[in-house]
C-alpha cells in the first residue's frame, strides 16, 4: 500500500510540472489563470477547470486529467502580478491597452478615483526607502513549498507607489482596477508575496470598493459588468521580490 501511495504522489508532481510548462513555457504574454494548490504544496496552473462530484478536472495536452477534491487545498484565480521595484520610489501606473490616447487618460482617471483602505501619507524618496530596506531584518516566517472555474475578472489597470506612514514606517500601496462580470459575494482577494526563489513569503488581504462609471463613459470604454478597485499594501522587505493578485471563494 505504501508503494502505491508513493507512486500516486510522484504522478501528481510530474503532472503538475507538465501542466505548468505546457501552459506557460513558450507563451510570451501573460494571461489570467487558475492555480490548483494540492495538500502537499504542489501547484497546477491551468486556463480553467471544473468539478464533477468529488473530482476537479482540467485539460492537459492530449486529454483531460482529474484530481480528487480531498487532495486539493485551494483553487485561486491569479488575476495579475508584478515585480517590486526597490530601486525607485516613483509611482507606476499602467492602464488597459487602448489605441485611443483619450481612453488611456480616462482609464487612468478611473484608476485614481477610489482609494479603499489606502493609508494616508506622503511619497518616499529613494534614499529613505534604501535606508529602510538596509535596516530591515529578514523574515523568519516559514515558507510554503513550491462546478466550472472560468475567468470572470479583467484587469484594466494598476497603480503602485511607496508611501510613508506614521513617522518611520513605509508601505507600497498597490491598487488594481478590475472589470468584474459576476456577483462578488463570497469572493476574497489577496496579494501573494514571493521571494527571489519563487517561494511564498506572505499572503496579504485586499480591500474592495466599487468604482462608479457614468453610463456613457462605460459604453465608450466597452465596460461590461462593473468596475472595482482592489487595494492592498506591502511592507518593505528585501526578501519580497514580486507579488500576484489572487481571487478565491
């Protein structure tokens, strides 16, 4: 029996690696995906998946694979992600790809409109941020090992800026503008923070606030559903190199 379990675990690890490489190897552009995290820490990343009774299914090259729900820890939609820039403290703002410069400005204005739970403060200088990072002690927290679920969230822009809070504190304020075409009840957003070796350092909860868009502007920008601002903060830590915005139920 022990040998059968060992082979089963090995099969899942090989399958996880195969799916990740098959989905993201040759492609140059980033796209929303679903991450199935297993109880043993392995991860499978797929464009979509579905449940039938007690099994989670997803497509693989040449067919369909299934994993018992009892072996699945979570299923999250990975909406977007970015590297953390420690070398500069200027704000970064990206908007939806639109050929019309006027539409770019309108997306940027909507992105700046809402500030749910964002801390008040003032921008940091590069020297101040560098000093804080130098004095920051490495985190001692333990690291994590490396129905139809289909994407319903469309990123329309994101904003990030280092801000001073209180007297000696600082945070990176991160905000995403999402076009959501479903009910948000029960959906939770979080930032997943990674170190330079792609290990999870921390999970940071996000706050969500609707963004009001006039009907004519929504039609002009092609907005279907509603817009929401999703905001979180990241404390300076030399170990944290990148982050992802994830949604789960």
